[in-house]
C-alpha cells in the first residue's frame, strides 16, 4: 500500500484544482448568453468620455443664484460633513465661485446650456441631459474605472467588452470594440493619465478587449508587413503559426490559445480593412465643414469622432473616445473654453451626421465625465480666476440616439449644485440603461467567474433611467 505523502497530496490536489478551473473556463466560453433578451433599440454605441470631469456649473447645471454668493462660505448645512479630497480638506474656508460664463435656453425644450457649448445648445432637442448623476468615487482613477467597468478596482471588463461578449461582431474584418485617444489643444490643461486597463476585457476572453487605434504612424502597431515580406509569405507564416497554436490547444485546451489564433487572423484581415477605414480623403468638404477644421488633423477630437462614424458605418459595435484635460483644479476660466471648443462642434456634428445618414435611430451616443466639480473654489478665488475640486455627489451627462427622448432634462440639484434633490441617477443606473438599449437585461447578463455570477452593474441595486427613454 502506497503511503500518501504530503507532496503527492498537494500535487494531486493542484491537478484537481487545475482541472476544475479549466472546466470552468471552457464551460463559461461555451455558455455565452442568448442575447438580446428583448428587441434592442440600438445596434452600436459611441461613448465620449471627458477625462478629468467637466464642471457641471459651467456646462449644463445653471445656477444663477450663486452670483450673489460670490466668495461667501459654502454653508455647513449643504456640505453635511461630506468627504473632501486631500487637495481641499485643509482649506480654512470654502468660498463659493459662481461661474463666470453665461447660459442660454436652447431648443423647444428650453434646456439651459453654457455659452461655451453653442453647438450642443443647437441640438438641445436631440439630447437627454442628466443633471443628477452621482458616484461614490472621489478620485479620477477609481471613478473612471467605476463608470467604465462597474467597479472601482481594476480587473473587471469594461462596458465595451461586455457588449462585445454579449452581442458579438457585426464585421469579421474589424474589431468589435475600438478605442481612440483624442488630443486636447490647451497646453495648460491638467491632464489625467489613462491606461489600457480602462478598455480591458478583465476576466472575459482577451478577444473582447478594446483595440486602440493610433493617430500617427500605423493605426495598429505591427499591422503592416515588414519590408520584403509580401502578403503571400505572411499568409504562409500565419498558416504555419496557426497549426502550431492548434497543436498547443489540443494539448492544453487553453481557450486563450484559440483567441491567439483568431487575433492573428483578424490582424491579417485588418491589413486590408484598416487602411480603407483610416483614409479620409473621400470624405466630402461638406462633412469637413460640419465637423470643423480640426477634422483633417489626425488625433484631434474632431478627427476621432469622424473616425467613429466611419467605424459605425462598417459594423464596429462599440467605440470609446477619451479626451483629456478636463481636470480644472485651477485656472478654469482660461482652460475650460478651449476644452469645450475642442469637443463642442465635433460632438454636434457626430449626432447630426448620424441623423443625416439614417444611423442615429440605432446608434447610442454618450457624453460625460467620471464625476462633478465643487461649487467652492480650490485655492485662491478672484472675480476672474478660480478652480474646482472633485465632487462625486452630482454631475451632468447627456445621451442621444436610439430610444433616447431628445429635449429631456432629467434630475435636479440644489441651488449650490452640491446635492441632488430630484431623480438621482447612479453610475450603475447609467450602465443598466446602456445595456437596456442594446436589448440586454442587466440583472440576467452574467459571467461565471471565481464562483460568482459577475455582471456589469454588480450586486447592488441598479435601475433603468426610464425618464430619458421614449
């Protein structure tokens, strides 16, 4: 009788756990949900993320009574002992900084929109403005991670990856989920770092990660063949590599090996599809006039949203565009106008272009940041200069497109734009609403991982924002 040694016990147990893990991976990949759950309103989406958090007081949350509060302290009854960042927690006082910019009532809805966003004002009846967004995250990295993945800690799939996993591709020659990082124009803008963690597939298969297109050089690194390597040689190389990877899969049954094979094949097909996609020379002068002069400059926000429209036309399901420079802790009156100018006309043009092409009815457009800004000034306040700190308690965001009720203003904040007084919308509610528009029930759309039925909206309550839907 063989004695069961400690080493044999542990090694046998390890093999057993490995087999269980492998079984879970294989079963999870083969048990993709049957979606959509109900008729979808949209097929695709473009998410415009203003990294750094635009101040709601200067964009969509008009607070005229604050003019009479200039340099007065924020009442303790309004702050209610709420958490502050380390950047303002040591301030001796919290002087109120009314916006130096004017607002206009726009469209038939009469929505108030800042003078900094005249083009967005022109389409007030096309968009639904949510003024009562809120989050728990008070710093950029966890807040961006939260609104994109449903969790403040990195490692979870982002919205684009969930959509790609649930609904799959509409064009086998292009990625299902594409990411563009737009440049900003003001060198004084405070820039937040972002990384590929924001468009990661997390615990989902790597094939659902976002593919970042570059503004300069090759749109995708290494997509072009090296000098002296013709397409037929590349094809033979990939065939041989595919056979080796298939042998590896047959031996280990690692699903990521199959993903690797598929990604090589996608890259080969993209050698033809991407150059055509990124060649904007055939766009009309009328289109460039609509989007603005910057649309001809690679990497600008205008160029990026024009590229997003082209991606939508070609069957890409989800496009994420990041525009940095919105972290206005100081020098706000100088920096914010250029930030708004970068995105105002292009955002308007995108919605109008989609509408003209008959695509807006089944395309969703989202515009917003990760949290709001304080009504009080960070640091020195003058009648011409001030800054705003992070504020998770309320912020503004808008949506347009399929199933969205244009000309809607949803939610309300107090006179200080500090607390929500009507129709609060949590980031989980926003995520549930995005899935709803794709025909997906956020409560049943799950993926088994680490013994749990994981979902984008997590385990806490999330509700679809019906007030902005047709």
